[in-house]
C-alpha cells in the first residue's frame, strides 16, 4: 500500500516515531505537496498497530510549567569565544563544563555544507561546530537517538541541545533510570523554517550574484557589543572567493524569518511553551538594557533559565548573574509564553518561493537602502538642530559589504 503523509497538526517532525517503530514502518519524509517540512510517513502494510509511536510521541507528555522562574545573565569573559557565539556564549560554557568529565559527549545542530543536522561530538576541540544560530529545522537521524542512549548506558555524561520540541523528544525517548548523567538544554525558540525553503533562497541568490555560495552563517558578529543579527556568506566566482556581510533584511529568507511567517504549522500553536522539558533554557537576553541600566545593549548577553535541580547545579558551576524573575522579561521575550503570529502577506512563501521573481520581490537592494537611511538621518540631524525638544535617534548604520577574500 502506498505511504501516506501524516498531517497531524501538532507534529514537530522530531523523528522519534521512526526510530522507535519496531517494524521500521515509519519514515520521516518531506511533504512535497504542502509545505516541504518533515512528517512521519507510515507504510500501512508493515504497521502492526502496536501504538508505540503514539505512546512515545512527546506531544502526549506533560512537562514543567513555567511560572516565575529566575532569570540569569551570562556573558563569556573571553572575547574570542564571545564573538563566536550568537549572544553571550551560555551554551559554549555549559558544554565546556560537560567536557571536564572523563567520558562525555555533546549533541547539537551543525552545518554540513549548507545543510543543518544534529551531530555528536566527543571533544571540546570540536565545539565550534555547534556554535551559532541555524535558523533551519535541524534533522535528527535515528543514529543520533541511538547514540544518545548508548552513551548514557556506557556511563557518558551527555549534553543535548535543541529546540524545545527536540528536547521533549529526547526526554520522552529515554527511561528515567538513564537520565542521571543527561543535561537537556533547550534554546529559546519562536519557530523554525525548513531546509527546502533555505535551499531555494540560496539557489536564487546564486543566480543573482552569478556565483555559488559554499558557506553561510546567521547571527554573525562583526564585533562584540554590536548588532548580532547579520549574516555572512562566501561564494565562488571566476576562480575567486568573495565574502558578503549584511544586515538580516538583505537576505529574504532571514528577513521573513524575522516576520514569523515561514515557520512550521506546529510552531504557531506550540505545546512546548507551556510544558517545558529538560534542565535549562538558553537564549538571547533581549530587554536587558531596559531592565538593568548597567548594560548598554542586548547583543552579547545570554539569558539562562533553570527548569530542574540539575539545571540549577549547572548554574552553580558557571559565572551567572541573577537579574529578575521571568515575568519581568516577558514583554521583551514574548515567545517564552506566547505563540507568535505570522505576517499574513508572507504566508504563501512555500507555495511561491520556487519562483525567482517572488524572491526578487523581497530582496532589498543595498545601495537603495543605504541611500534612504542616509537621507532619513540627514533629516533627523537638521530637525535635532532646530528643535529644543527630545532629540530624534539616528538610524543604525546599514551593513552590506562585499569583498574578495581569495
């Protein structure tokens, strides 16, 4: 019998059902007829209706409800390590603590070329592979689930980092007796786009720059303390390598990510905002400069929230600062408690992104944007000179630079 894509609305594509199916009747496949996200595909001829997939599915579990947990700030004191992290380097320092144990392994999302998937590392020297944000839903293979369990059985200390739904899947998969040496870290997430949409944007970008992109990073830091929402990519052209660094809105995929418009369906009614699994939440500490005037910006500081006693034990090992209770930062970090709403004008992204003209529509021309920003700042300077009232804040400098690096 032909396979049928399961379109359960709360499916997050974690892939756990495919791993635990005793007959191998489930595959995780891209739904090419809908939005190109990954869903379980069930072979009814092989299925024995044992129900193990539904019993194990993390969507059937209840986690810890966030109330008014304490919020801690972390900022790495090593500037080289800080600049390689998306915000303050919290995940990096937590992983470094895990690697102080004799037997340890860390799991997280990594780039493989221009694809994103979870990998296993066993040395602190490979930690750089897991650093930085990847705004693509990471693929977790059956092998990753198996390796996590095997590591714990063999006495390894294990750290797993992923989105809240991915953390919930690992938690649901493992028996309680194996979790003693396990630390589960969930990133502060408001939704994930998919690999297919990113690939299409790269394909169009290649055509427009007449080159081939071979490296891409989100959340690039030009320097510590500056806006960290830039991207960087390298591309090959005419036997030379060029590098592009730009503000997020110059790359359509990144821009639409910030409009909350290209996420998986389940992200818009996420079960894991109310029910949290694991030990720690880490993310950007947006709003810290408003909450605490000692901090001048929000760009290089991590927010850490403990969800368990194991999480609290980790915090005692690193240099964190208590800032406030969770309710005090909710307005700056809305996705902690609330589902996000997409901008409806971008809702047809996955239906139209194959068309390069649709891509062009959202590809802002850098020179035009720089000129507009310059004119607006010029007008503000004139008004500030003429006005005795509060001064108008100038726009941040626009970044879009291209240079030959090889």
